[in-house]
C-alpha cells in the first residue's frame, strides 16, 4: 500500500469551533472535524484527491477521515481538535499532564473504508483494552 | 428586549460589548459578536441535555431529584473520585466544585492541564512580565503571535486588542503596529501579519533560545528553519520597539518541550526588558479557564491538578492531572462539569470514563454524556444565569443573564450534591 510518513499536528479551526456550538452529534461537526489537511504533493503521492478518504495511523491508534488540500509544508498534516485526532494521540504525558497533541509521527494512506461516525468513535473508545 | 454590553463567554477574549436581542423566551439576534459567539448565542437552546441515568445499559430520563441523589451516592462511595472540567462555567460554580472535592477527598483538575498547564508550570519556574489587553490596545507597537492562531480561535482579539484598534498611544491603529506571526504552518493569522516566520515543527525551544542569544549579541546562524538574517532583523525590532508583546498559544504548550518552550519565551521577554518594555501573555482558550486557575489558587493554593485524599491540597501535574489519572485507571468515579473530555482527551484516557461511573453536568449533550452513567443538565453561564468570569489577562468581568432557563445553574446543582453527600 502507498503510504507516507508525516508529522501530525492538531489544532483549532473556525469551522470546528462553529460546529461545536451546533452540537457535537450533528453532521456539521463530523463533516468539519473528521478531516485531515495535507500538502497537494503529499496527496498526489498517496493517490488521494480532495474529499477522498484516507486512513491515518500512529503507534497509538488509527482513524479514517476525509483529506483536504491545504497550504501546509510537505511532510506535515493537520487535523482539527476532536475525537478523530484523539484516536491517534498517546495518553502518556511524561509527567507533565499534557499529551503530545502536536507533533506525532503518523502514516497516511488512501482507503475505501468509511469515515468513522461519532457513534463508531464512541464504540471504538469502549473497545479499547 | 435589547441587552447591551453582554459578555461573550466562549473564548478567553471575553468580549464585553455584545448586544443580545431577545423576543420572549428566545434570542432573536446578536450584534458585535464573532461567528463562534453568534453560533453560541443563537443555538443556546439546541441540543440540550436531559436528566438521565443509565439503567440496563441505556440512558433513561429521570426526575432531577433521582439524578442528584444517585450522583451524591456515587461520589460518597468512591475511594478515588475525580472532578474535572470547570472552564465553561462561572467562578461560584468553580468554588463549589473545590468544596465538593475537599469533602469527598477527590482529585480536582480543570482543562488547563490540556491547554496552558505547561504555561503555569513555566511561570512558577521563572515568573512572567504580563500586561492587560487594555495596555496592549493603548500601547503596543510590536505584536508577536507565536504558536497561536487568533484569526481562527480568538477572532476579535485582533480588532479589539492587538492589531487594528486605535488607543491612547496607538492613534494610528494598524499602521502604527508591526505584526509578526511565528508558527509551523501558514494560517489566516499569517495573512494579518507583516512578517511570517516558519519554524520547523517541535523546534520552538531552539528558536526562542537563539533569539535570546541574538539579543545578547551572539551571531546564531540559521536555526530551526529560520535564516540568520530573519533572526537578526526581528531581534532589532524587538529591542527598538516602544512596547512589545508576545501572545503565545498551544503551539508552545503542546509540542515536545512543553513547559520548557514557554520557559524559553518567558526568559526571552525578561531579557528584552533590559532594552525596552516587553510583555508576554498566553492566549487562554475557553471563556473562564483563567478563572478556574484563579479560583482553585485562592481556595487551595494551586491552580490545577490538586488532590485532596490526605484531607489537605497536594499539587502535582502529571500525577493529579486528569489525563494521567484516567490513563493509569486510578479513579473509581468521575464528575465532569462544564467540559467534554471525550471530545478532547486521547482516546486511551477517555476509555476509563466508560469503565467507571461518570457523572456529567453540562448544558448540552456532549460526547462525554454519551458514555456517562448520570447526566445533569445546567443553565448556560452568561446567557441563562449570571456569574463572574476571568478574561485571558486575568481581568474579572460580570456575566449577565439574558434569558430564563428551566435548568439550574452549575453552582446550584453542586450545592445540592454537596448537601446530599453531607446528609
Ligand atoms: S472573540 Fe471570543 S469572546 Fe469575543 S465574541 Fe468571539 S468567541 Fe466571544
């Protein structure tokens, strides 16, 4: 499978912020938060086009989200804060209380799998051993 | 009714010039607000939680008394309860939460541990030359945004305080200010800046240290992807401005060196004060997260991550911070108030909330309420009940009530739980 390694950063976006207030179980929230923003050349490399699904994996977990082209450097990818990004982040804070929300190594590949719904995300959390 | 000078409690800017127009029991219009704020006011009645208890695996609606009674029972019985959240409520509720924590010997933590916790640790280490947003508005001629994106997270910061407003000594507004943005990627904030400096991910500490060396006159060369000339040019601007300010965000607190990144920034500002007036302020996120630190500090002596199991407060981020307690599966019950850890914590930490009885007090249905044992809805502070909130620069502002609510304020709910725990 064609995958590429990136540094994954998560953060706030306007759309995420507005859809938060619409309700986290709303479709807007999923549409605006279950996404990853990538450099266009990185998208070409893994064979993914705008709004197509990609699987993002780290040592700690994985999630399927839609990809979006963005003005970001090659080798960096950005996800809005939210339960999809949370699947990929370690709960080990190295004694600081703060997880590494920004700067996790991740692998991204194109996929035919569906984007996880909020209900799926909750189920996945329940299944963690 | 038209209500003027209403405080928006959504983000740490706490804009206090919002106009809210109500028609009967609904909010009909909001003026002066940013997109987030409009969405918050106009959608306040949407997606409201109900009083729920999980019975046979399903959340079912119950009378308020039953939800309060059951919540008190759970907290009373627990050996190591966790109380977490507090950033989206007002100071009286925060104070009641501390009282409850002391009563039941809980660990109490606020959302600071996953936003500016590292900032507080750094300030405790070396102090901070802070200032109010009013001083920025009236005096600042060099504004540096580092690892933050106010254009998308604190939308009116630029127009009210930091980029365009005209003030006492900043009569020429935008023209009289030099704006710099330092970040790992270009964002809407970079477009508002005169200079954008791209730092390599995870290398902020190096760059900040290079600035400190350059301020002391050393030739530092290219650092963290930033050319030597840019560093020299910026250091000149920093030393020669009349009033400089660095606003920094989670780009410093959430990457690699965490509190050490902030430490380097605070020390850079301290060094710059040998040359001119320079200040530094964290861009606090949630409306009253700053208040949760102040309230916990005046009640317990410590701003977050406090444990009461010995009967007196003990502070230790990394040990008594919520993510760590959950990841180590230490707590045997949790009370989550005015925040949504399942939406924001690493999934590995949220998982423990599924295993233990979790009580959620929140106005809205959120992701944590989907996995909770008990859900108790509350009135929205600053819309449906009054109170006090602290702005990101530590200025307390009075919140007003603009619409009646069928729900109790957080402080009342906590008071009733405390009464039942004591009974
Ligand atoms: S900038 Fe922040 S406080 Fe001001 S209106 Fe927008 S969300 Fe509210």
